[in-house]
C-alpha cells in the first residue's frame, strides 16, 4: 500500500431504541406524614404531578424525549417517610415497577418519597436493577442523572438530619418545662394538671404552662393499693378487690381533672395496672423522665431504647407526694423478698408477691374453657380445690361458671395418659409416623437453606451500602443503629445457615425402643418433680398443636365435663436443635393423637387413628 493511499476511519454510533421510546408508562406517588396535616395534601401533590406531566415539565433522563403516560396513582396518608413498612401505596407502586407495568415513578418532592439513608440506597439499587427512574418534580431531580447515587444519599441525609433536629428541639423544649416544674403532658393516676396562663397562637388563645396537682379521691385509691400490698395481697388479689368494691379503674377517669368518664363502664382494674402503680416513684414526689427513647428504624418500625440514668431528667416535687416513705419502703422490701424466693424456686420473677406465677397444680393453664378459650386455673379452695375459668371469676366476660374437682380432672387425664404407653405396637406405630413426618420436614430444608442464603446476601449488600455512606462522611445515629441491626441479623442468619448445612437426617430418626424409654420416664417425672416442673412436662404433651378443651355434656341426666383434646406426641419426643430460638423439631413435627375422656366417671375412649399412625 502506497503512502499516498489515505485510510478512512469512521466511528459509528448505534441508537438504543429502548431509550428513545415514543412514550413511557409512569406512575405517581404522594404521601403526607401526620394526621394533623390536611387530607387534601396527597391530592395536591398528585395535581402538581399531573400538571407537570401534561405540560412537559417532567423530563426523563433515562428515556429522553419520550412522552410520559401517567397510568397509575398511589398514596400513603398519615404515614412516616422512614422505610417502607406499612406504606401500602409505595409498595404497590414498586410492585408495578417490578412487574414492568411502569418505568417511571413521579413524586412532587423527594422528601415525600423517603427520609432515611438506608432505605434510600436500597431503593436506588432497586430502580437500577429494574431499569426504572425516579423523577422529583419540584427539585428537578432524576435518579438517572450523573452522580444520582450520591445525590440520593445527600437528600436522604438532609431529611434525616432535619428530623433529628426537630426531635432534639422538642426534647429540649419539654425539658425546659420540666425544669420549671410544669407538666410535660404525661400524667399519672391520682395527679392532674391545670393551666396557669394563656398564650396567643395562630390567632387563637390557648391554655399553656400546666401545673400538677393531687386529686384527693384518686390519691386515696393509690394509698389503698399500697396498704393492700403491704398486707401481702398479690396484684391480682388487689385488682379483684378494687373491682368488687366498684372502684373505677384509671381509664375511667379524666386524667387532667379527675372527673369520672361514664362512657367507659366496662374498663376494669387489672393486675398489670396495680403493678405499675406500685413501682411509680412519682408517688414519692420524684418525677423521672427521659428513661426511654423511641427511635425509628430504617424499615419504618420503632424501637424503644433504655437510656442511662445520667441522662434522665429527675424533678423532685415534695408537694406531689402521695405515699409515705415508710410505706413505700415496706412494699418494696416485700417485692424484693418475693423475687428472691421466685429465683430460688427456679421460676420467673416478673410478678410481685406470693402465689403469682407459681403453678401448684399439674394441669394449670393446660385445659381450656370451651367458651372463651382461657386456660383453667384453681379458682376455689372448696373440697380440696377446684379448677375453673379465670375470665369468669376475674372480669365476668365469660359466663362459664362450672368448676371441676382438681382430683377428678388430674386423676382422669394422668391415669389415661400413663395407660396408653404400655404397648410395644403403639411405640412401633408412633415411631413409623414420627419418622415419616420428620423425613418430610427435612426434605424441605434445602429450600429453606437457599432462602436463608439469599437473605444473607441481601443483608450483606445493605451493610456494604451503609459502610460506603459512612466512609463518605454521611453518618448519623439512625444509620449507625441500622448498621448494628443488620450485623445482628447477619449473625443470626449465618448461624441458621450453619445449622441447616449440618443437618444429618439419619441421626434424627427415632426407634420404637427410644420412644418407649422416653415415655417410661413419665411416671417418674410426674412423681418426683414439683408440681410446677411436672406442669412443664405436661405442657410439652398438650400445648402447641395439642390442647384439652373442657366441654360439658349431659349423660344420664347429669352434666359433667368431658376432656376433648389432642396429645402432641411429636412435641414431647422432639430433639432440641435450636439456633437463637428459631429451630426446633418439636415445633414442626406435629404427631397428634385425639382423645375424649369423661372426667367424672373416668370412663373414656381414645381415638387412635391407626391408619394414619
């Protein structure tokens, strides 16, 4: 080739027809955050979006020169912009993007779309994955413009910081009121509040600077509760006594004025209410605030944090003392001794005083009322003690007044239970059915493993997004909290994956001999354990999918209780293999044996579905 021959080079550029469509389907999304805002807010946002679409003010970077066809409109009323949980309108809009029915999301302002960084990054990646675009009308922002990812983070960060600032200002304002001795809006039973001055706000006179005052007739009830507790009555006994005396519960009173509200006559005293009063230091004239703080997670849910004592706001108001110091100290000492006794007995210590939470009968809470479904407990000491419906006795909300002797009920059920497991044929049938159900459950573990691995990948992606944001200097308390939650979730998922990968089905099967040995332990367990410990053993047989419903039936002109239920053998035989409390074969292998027993005469018949077993 001669030097004079010129080489011709031409650069060709193809046109991507997919981004030069004549028209593109779009949807609009609107939101307002609180019930105090006008319901018309979302309609105003949609109207501005329609106008921008109609006059061509909404321009797509992803589909240049394409006409936007507004096909769908979605909204969320009185919903926070944090996360996507509970935002049905947003989730429906994203579903349209996911299905390909729309490619563009139009919002009036980015703040209406999201207010937190974690969710903003996730949704930015979502739009990229599905080839979609977000367009904000007011600030001319597009998720497809250069540097959009960083702008996404900046806008979400600005919104997050704004809300954090509002929260700090609100707390500061409340604390100033507290330091001056005025009410912060949180009242306790026996103390009301009244306005001390009027202020002019938004063209109207408004009551302000409310001061506390003791409501005498309610303070007498508070003293009565402490005196009953000092006498050794349980919280349940105190609540029952107040209801029997016809003393209205706290929710029946107007908290500010102490005037009885007749519109709530069915509200009754509960043991939880009594417990809260017995532990409220405000009755000593010591007002404690700021003990907890509620924060919003990035998924839209809320979490309560316990704050260190050095951050509490504590105000002493001796003029608001209702309970004398010696009475308070005496009651607190009884609570302390009660907790020590409960811990020594090896049972929970979350309720005060004697008898609460301690099971002294074998079937407490296992047998259910046929009308309201509440677990039967001891409701009477007559003739050695009788089981009955606590709802009938406590609140009257159930009309089942029929009781049954504890000796007859426990004797009938325990005798029948022990008589069923003395036959080798029964053990062989149970082993066959149990192993079959266990095999079916384990065959699905591979699918569960894949699902957990997929979740693990998603969590790791979210962690990486937040770390990149922090490295770029966009750090906040909410973002740090979200990172901690994701790390905890990652650890839990990793443990679950490890467990699922290590399952060995051959080691989990049960033999008839092993089942026989397990059930032969029952008489010893019931005889040698305390009633509370034996009750736990029986709950493993009758609770979960198994249950006993006490149903009255008439026989020979006499109405007696019949125990109708299901014996959950699978739960009792379960091999414990829990990871963070989420995996247990006893929770998933449900081998049930239905039965019906006539409690009074001990005659009964069991329904052994041998074809199924």
